[in-house]
C-alpha cells in the first residue's frame, strides 16, 4: 500500500475513533472572546510595528534623497564622498522627521485597532 493512501486511511480511522479532533468553525476575535487587556496588548504591539515600519521608511527615503542630491550637486569632483555626505544629512533629517511622527502613527493605529 502506498504511504499516502496508508496515512489517509490511518487519519480516517483516528477521526472515527475520536482520537483526532475534527475541524470546527473558528470564531474570529470579537468583543465576546477578548478581554480589554488582551485587545490593548495586541493593538499596542501592532501599533508599534506599524509606527516603526513607517519611521524606517521615512529615514530611508531621506537618506536616498540626500544621496541623490549630494551626487548631483558634486558634479564630477569627489562624487562618492559627497554622495555619502548627502545620505548622512538626508538620513539624519529623515530620522528627525520620523521620530517626531512616530507617536502620531502609533496613536492613530492603536485607536483604529481598539475600535473594531
């Protein structure tokens, strides 16, 4: 007997004997099966991930923009050094901007998450 057929027959026998649970309808998270603390912890973790992701994107966009401006502004002299300086300046500006917006990203996501 092939292993796949044998495993399928074994699973059917175990289900029939009551040793394996059958699939039951799963209940989505709702106000009935989550406590306020569980929902708050879940939403806080998700909001932190969301805010961190957007903060990293803003920092990276600033660094790329600064590198491009440094590259173009350098002309033909010291292009690599000026590109690096532009990336450093642009990344710093992006970091400052993203840090100032992190709380607003977090709070907006948290409020929307807790409401559902």
